C-alpha cells in the first residue's frame, strides 16, 4: 500500500481551510509542510486544518503541524485544528500538545464565518 495524503485548500472570507485526508507521516509530511508554507508566504495566515478525514498521524505529522503553527503565528496569524480524532487525537494527548493548538469541533462553515 502506498502512503497517501490528499490536501484541499478552500478560501473563506475569514479563514483558509486546509482539509487533509489519508495519512500524515514522514512519507507525506513534506506535502502538507509545503502547502502550509506556501499559504503563509501568500499572506493567508488564518488557517484551519480540517483533520476529519485524516486516518493516521504520527510524530512526524505532528511536527509538520507545529511548524505550520509557528509559521502562521510568526506572520501574525493562527493555525487551528478541527475534526481531530483517532491517532491525531492520541498523539496530541500523549505529547501534551493539544493545548498548543486551538482545537475546535465547530463546523467548517461556522469557523469560516467567525
């Protein structure tokens, strides 16, 4: 089986939603890291990562999310997570990094119009 991560970017009036589907690990992390850095460099610094279709995340994937958070904050923005479940939730809890991110279970539509 080939590791796969699908990334979809949707701009809303208040935020840019980055939906990830598949697995976020050492083999796929570069894809998300590149996408997040590109968005921040374009000035799209209010980011919401929708992890509702993410079925696997390891510590390498978590590092990508932390880097994205750091890049967004350095540029005056934010990176929030929504749809956290499964291994991402376990990794966030085990590392005690859940507090580092704003984790919101609100719908994408309500987040996008805040």
